[in-house]
């Protein structure tokens, strides 16, 4: 079978290897569709926080069962893969927080992922999904990350929400926050993404961060305005500005990941009694809820999946996804 390995930052290598043999409790699947995540792009660029090389990337996975190996699944069944392997024994797992297991391993990050034709995976992380298209199945994982963040925040109907960053996760947060009853404002530096947020992803208002940095009086109008501020940028400068927009008694939810230290002005966040939350990955329950949301056509999949290319084109097309100002939200790799 064919695999594509990221040998070092900026370098993919195509290889041939044997189809994996299934062990007890495992199912052999063939990858059908693979979403490209910001984590993949950061890994390719060499600035992903939890990463070693070489690594086979890919954790947004739609697959088809090839060998059920005595499991409850049937050959040919379409499945979404939950790419988080948790230990089941640590305090977080026992509390139901499998998304932040002490020994968590994520496919495509800590261990090899789905830029390969076949994988042998535990039955426990496979969700039969006959009600969805392959495109929908391939975006379940990033949407689950967004849904988990919104649930973690505890949004109530009528709350004012600011989402910083109009990338794949940020746009998905806007949809799920709206479904929770919030009034959503989008913040970004990219006019195309801001327009997309308003026209397709339920944002009522938009803020161009570059413009408000130039006009102090304009920036002042957004100070302390939002009960919930989500960061989906992973950018140090942006992440450190989040508390400015949060209301007194509000919450700041860090969904984006920065690989080093962040700094906040303590008197300012203390005066607000600001809750600072981190949101990592998602749980099986999040996946099931997102699958239901997609089945009910409550998410604009066609506007989200902006780019597609074949598996054999990955080495050629992948670097284009890292170019500045490209009009890409979610790229999908077809197998």
C-alpha cells in the first residue's frame, strides 16, 4: 500500500509498505477521505507543539471497513474515526474527560495517522456513519472540536460571543454557538474570511483586527463587550488580546494552540474575575452530536470544504495550502 510520510519540516516522502495485519480488537479500514487540519499544516511547517518526525499525518478520517475481524461492524461499512487513543485509567478518563487523557495519543500527531491507504484501528474508535456523505464524514472531527469548545463554555441563549479567527475551527464555533442561541461576532485580519463568516457561518457582526488596532476610539467600542471570547487563531499576539474584549464576569476559551508562553495583564483579568478555559479535542459524545447535526443539514458543508485533491497529488498540493491569503477553509484529500 502507499503511504506519505512527513520526514522533516517541509518534506513529504512517498513510500510503499505492507497492508497492516489486524490484531484482536482491531478492524482493517481503507481510508476514503481525509481532512487537512491546521495541526497538519503546522507540522509540515515545523511549528506544531506536540510533534516529532518522521510522522504520517492525518486525523480527520472517513474510512470504509475492509476486514471486520469478528467485530460488530460489517465489511463495507462507512466509519468516522475518533483519532484520540486514551488510556482509560487516568483521573481524566475516569471522569469522562477522555479528550485530555494524561497519556493521550492522537493519530497523525503522536503516532502515525491516515496519509496511508489502509489502517488497523481499534473497533472502539470507529463510528458507523451511513447517514453521511464522505465529505461530511471527513469534517466530523474538526466540527467536534468546535462543538466541544462551545459546550465547555456553557453558552446561554442571547449571550454575546466573539470568535477570534475565521479558520476551520473558528467558523465551526460560530455555527455551534449560534445553535446554542448566541449572537456571534467574528474577528480576523482577512476580509475574505470575515465576509464568509457573515454570509455563510452565522456571524451577525465582524471586526477587522487590523483596522481597530489603528483607531483607538474604534477599538474602545469593543472593550468588555462579550460574555464569551473564543480564540481559534493559535497566534500569540491575538491570543494575548482576548481578555480585552471579554466582559466582566465573562469567559475566555482558548481553542487555538500556541507552542510557547502567553502573557496576560493580571490586574485586568483579575478585575473582571475572568474565567480562562482551555478546550482540547473532543469526546465520543461530541462526535455523535456532530454526526446528528450534519445529518440534519444544520452545517454549511459545501461552503466549508473549499478544496479537494487526490492522495497522489498531496506532495504537490499540500504546500499551496500554507500560502498566505489563500482562499482555503477545509481541504479534503480523496483516496
